[in-house]
C-alpha cells in the first residue's frame, strides 16, 4: 500500500480528528474512506457527463415531451 502526504487546513484537521474520535477510527482510515467515496462519486458523475455529451443522443423538446406524457393534443 502506498503512502501519501497531504496538507490540510487546520479546521479540516479538527473536523477529521472529531470524526475519527467519534467513529473510533484512525485519521488514515477516515481519509482513505473519504477518498474512496469521492472517487466512486467522481466515476458516476463522469459517466453521466459522458452520456449527456453524446452527440448521437437526440435533443428533446420539453413541450412535446410534456404533451406526450400528459396525452394533451
């Protein structure tokens, strides 16, 4: 396992220490889990953006969609 060093503002370190104490975990465990969650979210968001940017995806007119969904003619 690789080790990294990061500089954090004092207020974040205080929050980190409080969370670690409350969860009875080390700073490293809290940071590791936070980074894992962030990267999972980042991957999901990246995939969503790629889908939204797909030029083959048709652009829908909201008024037409609403009319079709509400069966308004």
